[in-house]
């Protein structure tokens, strides 16, 4: 099961790893969901502070507008 996030910039990513000690996650773009290869794909580190929403339901993540909207 995948976990998805939406960042404050509106981009949606798939979580590869959650670094609870550092309060960061390694993620990759949702566009790479079907072609991600752990041995050759590149992930990006994001801070917990940059995340708007996290869920296993992609529809919830895509449709999340933010707390102030």
C-alpha cells in the first residue's frame, strides 16, 4: 500500500521512506508511481513542515485544499 502526500506547493508525491528522527521524508513524484525502480530512481527529501496532507487514499490527497481554504 502506498502513502501519498501533497506539499504546500501543490505537488503530489509518493512516500519512499519516513525519517522520523530528522522529521523528513524521501519521496518521488506521483507521475513515477508505475515506473519507480528502487535501484535507479531518485528520491527527494522533504521536511514534515512542507507537507499539507498525508493519506493512503490518493483521492483525498488530490482533493485536499488546505486548512485555510
